């Protein structure tokens, strides 16, 4: 049995593993990658990306650490076999939705994030044709909405435009949502995203205090943030914001300023 360990779930995940009587237990994910020494005596730990070594990892029960290599060409990976899942596709917002990802990595270095460590700072992306082919397959299976799990969906404006143009040309009648970097968006791009079926965007906004934003290396212009959120509302694109509070040195007033900004 293998489980993904993240900072938010690893204690529960390890409790579950303790209750399962199997000879071979594997852990992976960001928590396992960053704290692999903590788990190597009891489990087989896979760090980084697992595809290149997973078949080898499951053959022989053992403990220790195996380091996965980053997949250079994501088009070489097969599409996910969703018949193996009990929760994908799922119902969401009156849609039948499935999750997938079009890229790995992140160009930025937000102070709290593990993505550049686990997946790297250079971006690796599937070809637009490969992504469209998967969406066509999902449409045949009755899925009408896609949740793109990329950590930085809009790392390239040109690629987002190419993707939207392909969706519009193929007339796939699919809805989609993604996590985007808000300072890489503009009104014209948002209009094209909406035209192609985008119905919701999530943003890691984190704070409404310039000092804290600079401290976490996410130095947004808050007026631009407000503008993009307003444009999304005008276009009918739902928005979701992720915020964090409790940074070292963050004052009660700064936390309140962020809450006020959210409201």
C-alpha cells in the first residue's frame, strides 16, 4: 500500500498505515520528500516524481529511500485510467468533473511552497494536442468539466492562448477551472479563457499586507489583484482565493487587514 504524505494530512495518513497489515508500505509526496530521513526506517520512501521507479519500488518489500527522476517529456505518460478510482469523475457545481494536469513545476519561489523543491523551478508541459486528446476521451466518457491541477496553469500566456484557441476550434463544449498566478493575467486573456469554457479560477493571494507579501516573495500589486477579480466577476468567472495567516513577525493588525481585504 502506498500513501501520499502532505503537511496537512501526514499524521492521519501514518495512522492509517499503522492499521493496515501488509508487508510493503510506501510513502511519497511533498512531506515524504522533504523529511525522507524521518520515514526510511519504517517505510520505503519515494522522493520527487514516482513514475520512473514505481514499478521497481513495488516489486520487493523493503524500507529505505528511492529518488524519482523528473519526467522530461510528459506526453510519454499514458492518460489516467479512471476506472481504478471511486471518486474521479465526481459531481461538482452541477457538473460531471474530472481532474488532470497539463504541466509540472513552478517558476516562482514563494517562501512557504514545496513545489519548486519537489517538481523543480523549470516548467515541463504536455503538448496542447496531448491535452486536447485527453479532453476528447473524457467527453466520450460523459465528463463535461475539467479541474486542472497544475500548480501554475498560466506560466505561459502564449500556451494558455493556444489551449483556449484549440478548445474553441474543437468545439468540445467543456467547462474548466484552474489555479492561476493573478499577476500573469489581463483582461484580454481572461476574455479568451471565458470564451473557451473557463468558469472558475483560484488564486494564491495569501495576504493583503505589502510587507508580508514581500516577506513571502509574492510581491503582488493589490490594486491589480482587485482589478483582475473585478474583471472575472464582470465576465462571469467565479473566483477563489487562498490566504494564509500567522507568518513569523505578522501582527494582529496585518492579519485583520487581510481579513478586511477578503471581505
